[in-house]
C-alpha cells in the first residue's frame, strides 16, 4: 500500500477512536453543570449523588480522550509534514489557541472536579465544573476553526517561501469565521450533546429496567430527554444549514452526499440507495426534486453534479453517500426516539414502557455512529483535497516517512487501541453495574 | 548583543518557556513514574500515583500546547522534527498513552496481576518518555542530516548516537531527581523516609550525568558554547544551576521541602535556558551541511502570524499561570488516600 493510503488509514483510525470520547466529555460537561447547579439550588441529595456518579464516568472518558488526543496534536507533523509546512502559518495558530484557551482550562479544573470535593467549598467546586464544561466546548470551537478552514479556506493568501509556496494569514477573523465554521461548530456541538444525552438515557433506562437506583435514574433520564429533544431537533436546523453551505462552497461534496451525477440538472433526495461509480449513476428510493428544493427553494432548480468535475477532482462517491445517509437516518431516528420518550413522560408512562426503555439501553450507540459517519462524510467528501481547492492530499505527505514506518505505527496503534477500547468498555460497565450511591453511604463529600 | 530584538526571537523564548514549563511540571511526574517500582506495597504505590493524581494531565497540556505553539510559530521545525524522528515520536506517543491510562486504570481492579501490569506500564512509560525527550534534544543540538528542503535524511538509528543517548540518560536522571524531591514534599512517615534516602543518590547520579554531558558537549558539540563565549556574563547560568542543585540537600536537611522543590525547578530552568542560548538562533542544526539548518528565520511563520500569536499568548498565558498556581495551591500539602483517589 502507498504511504498516502496508509497515512490516511492511520489518521482515520486515530481520529475515529479519539472522537469516541470528546463528544461525551463535551456533552457530559453540560450535564454536570445542570446536575450540580440543581444540587446547589435545591440541596437535594439525589442531585449530589448524580453529580458524583457522572463525574466518575467523566473522569474515565476524559483520561481516554487525553491519551488518544496527544497523538492528534503531533500527527500533522509526523505523517503530513508537507501539509504542515504549507498550512502552519494558518492552521497552527488554531491548534495553539486550543491548547492555551481550552486544554489548560479543562484539565486544570478537572483536578478540582475529580479530587476537590473535600478541598473546596461547594460553590467553588461548581465553578470548576463550569470551567471544565466551558473548556471542553472551547476546544471544539478551535479544532472546528482549524478543520473548517481546510474545508472552506478564507482569510489567507498563497506566497512563496524559500523554494516552495505556503498559505499565510491575511485576516485572522476571516480564517476563524470562514464560511463553514458557524454551521459546523453548531452541528458538532449538538452531536456531542446528543451523544451524552443518549448515554445518560441508556444508563438510566438500564437501571429502570433492573429497578435499581430508581430515583437517580428517573431524574437523570428526565434531564437527558430535555437535552435529547432539543439537540436532536436542532440537528435538523444545523444539518440543513451545513448542507446548504456545502452546496455553495463544496459542490462536489454535496453531489457525493446524494450521488448526483448530471452536471446541471434538478436533483432528488435519496432515502437510501447504492452508487454505481463506474456507470456514474445512483439506484435507490428517491424523493424527486427535494434536494433542489432544499438547496435552492425550488424543486426544478439545477444542482451541480459530479460530472461538472474532472474525475480526478471527485471524492469516493459511494462511501460518502452511504456514510452521509447513515448519519441522516440515525438523526431522524434520534428525533423520533427523543419525542417518543417525551410523549410517554407527558402521559406518565415513561417508566413503565419496557420496550422503549429497552431500545433506550442500546440507543447509546446511535449518536456515536452518527458522529463518526458525519465526520467520515465531511472528511472523505473533501477529497482529493486536504485543503479544499488548494492542496491535494497526495501532495501533503511527509517526504521522509516510508510505508514500512507507517505500517509499523499503524499496527501498533491498532493493537493498543483495541486493548484500550476493550478496557474502556470493561471499566465503564463495571462503574455502571456498581452504580451510584455508595459515596453518600460512606459519608464522602459535602452534604446537603 | 547576541540576541536580535525581533518577533522571531520573542517566539524562540516563548516556545522555550512552554517547553521549560513542561519539563519542570511533567518532569516531576515522569520522575515519580520512574521511581514507582522502587516502592513495594500497594498503599505506597497508590500514594505515589495520587501524589501526581490531580496535576499530571494538566502538566501534559504544556507539551500539547508547546507542540501547537511550535506548529504555529515555526512550522518547518514542527514538520521536520516530527516526520524525521518518526519512529522515535511514535514510541514517545505510545509511552505517553500507556502511562496516562495506567494512572487511570491501575487501581480500578483489586487483582495483583492487573495492578502489576499497570505499575510496570506506568514506570516504563515514564522512563521511556523522559529518555526519548532527552534523545530528541541531544540530536537537535548535535545536528542531524537535513537536505536543502529541510527534510531529514537519516534513520531511526541515526538518532541513537552516543551523544544523544547521553543527553537522554541525563534527562532521565534530572527528572528522577526532580520527582524524588517532589515526593519528599508530598509524602509523610515511612514512605517519606524511604524517599529521603533516594534523594541524595538521585542528586549524585544527576551530577555525574551532567558533568559527562558538559564534557561531551565541549568536546563534540562545540557550537553549543559559541554564544556563551561571545557573552561571558551568561556564564552565570551554569553557576546558578550548580548553586540551585547544591541548595537542594540543604533545604531538605532543614525540612524545607517546598524550597527544595523550587530549587530543583530553578536548576531545570537554568539548564534549559543554557540549552536555548546554546542553540540560538538555530532550532534544528543540520550536520554535516550546516547551511541546511533550521533557524528562527528560515523556519518561522509570517510576521502577521507571529503578531497574532503574541496577542493570543498575552491573553492566554496569564490565565494559564493563574489556573496552574491555584490548582497547585488547592492541592498543596501531603497526599492522602480517600474514596476519590486513584
């Protein structure tokens, strides 16, 4: 295999594994602020118990996020040195800002969150919780700034530097508020909130089915349902807005999302389908004219298709089509699931509906899959460009790195990540089986 | 004046300050990791881990942010070093991963085999991380083969030359000394008296390594002393360094553990300042083609970016220092185990 393909697989593997954790810490950060805030406001022990339990889970998730995140900070240099030389002037600032403004805030105050229960006043502990949640959200902001600039680069110019060329900043705020940034950050953050909401829903539903920690589970699932409904419905808005921006700024990617080949014809929206890349056509169940209507507000308006692009400038279509459709399908399912729970809550039957609770236990996987598939379609859909329209992925590699080296590191990453993934699930399961409540019984921490 | 007054120089010192912050802070927790297996009982090992429990991941952020700042300010160095030293950096990343999860996982299960596995991972990860950081420093000072496009021409084995290995071992010795002093400050009773016994040995080992590195540098890497020869007043740095080290046993003898730790930190700062002055204005030396060296001018981002980054640093770094100081203040005093501990 080529160094390019190996490096892409390694980047995909390491970012995909890493990205199991940050959405949960971003979303759980919000939950911790709500739960601890309710505890401070009401003084009810159950909210304290909830905060303590989810803080422990948060700690485990955060540790895995840190351990796998260090890899990402350096992988641009190890495997994509030519890219790093080309974009460092623009892209590096966002990564440095993420470190200074987000990581220090997050990891510093995490110490108080995890270990500070008896060292600081309850109010100070709450401030630390807010700081950790803010830090997690800020880190999403800066990394999405960096990634969105790769998708829709603005605010830079290309100049010669030594014997080569590179991108340099002209307007920092244009780099930050590049055309896709706001859509993508809101879409990403809502995805993170969904991941945490369905995680809390899943654990709570498990306790409700087992009739354990019932009061804890009822309160947790109610908070989580509110956030799940909000975030899932918001995804319609942010998702639509993101897709419209993609249509305007990365038309080849949008065409791949929908498997739309004709260069200049109205386009429908596939519910599902299969792309025959050789025959350049897509077979499936389609709502005619719907994509044209979504993008242009007119079902007869033409949408730029893949045939408007040279074959060398097109992304892998079927992969992008399938991952995009899985994401959208799950997005719809999450809206239904969160509305079903809210309706049952309103009818006061939520805690008795075994079938719904059973679905909820496994629903934790859905936002995770959707987040992975969303990133997959965003990043593979950008191909063959690493910086859209400016630098090709094939021209961005490290020249001094050989395929043997990348195979070695890829194999080692695979082994280590399988081990870590298995241990994570094992320890998480143990914490969930153990359940909340012992802290109170042992008299640890501050009380109401 | 050996330093130019320009943005590139400011960023040379700012990136240097971030890595110095990293060395002083993560240095002691890597050192604690290296000493971890010297303790035998489960309680002592938990005390060792929990002494760094609340702070180790914050300490590692200094490395991540240093990496980000290097990427932003000197992208050519970021690209050349990480792609050129590919396998070495992958090993460093694996060591850091194992070490991080070992801290988190170790005390989650009662089984002795489980705990031993993670104890060894924690310790080995710490030693290997410190060693590789030192080897990387040794190589950029000694020089590595670069071509005209700043691409590394050597292999993994090129990096394992005697000089770089010596700097690597010295770095391990430095972090072990620093970690032992940190442990004296954080522990009490039996464990503390054991650690006190280690401190003098770690100081002696470090001084031997330091002397050997100094001699080797004078003999084989004379370029590191050019700036010092031009500005002899900078000779105050090695003197400060030695005084700070000599002060450590005195403070410990008088039971002033925090001041001993500050002394150790000061000696590291002086040592890294000496390293920075020796390197200036080079960032990675090219050997044998010195003309291909990466300097703060040939490796830097545009003036515009350096200015933006300076604003970001001016806004962010006071906050970072404020958080760091308050976290260390809140978790001051001896480490004790409770239900929330690792």
